[in-house]
């Protein structure tokens, strides 16, 4: 096993970025389960846009 050492500030930056990514993914997932979201996409597709 290889051990990698990084500075605390770098680790904290990485953690902040990762948490931001997770938040965005959760927002996208919740939009995907919103029936209004699917209905608006279907209507747009039917209108040709």
C-alpha cells in the first residue's frame, strides 16, 4: 500500500470541492424526480425545441 501525504490546507480544499460536488449531484437528482421537470422537458420536445 502506498501512503500519500498532503498539506492540511490542500486536504480542506479538496474536501470543500467534493462536498460542493455532492450537493450539486443531490440537487440534480432531486430535479430528476420532480414530475414537473419531466413534463416540461416532454412538452419542449413535442414542440420541437
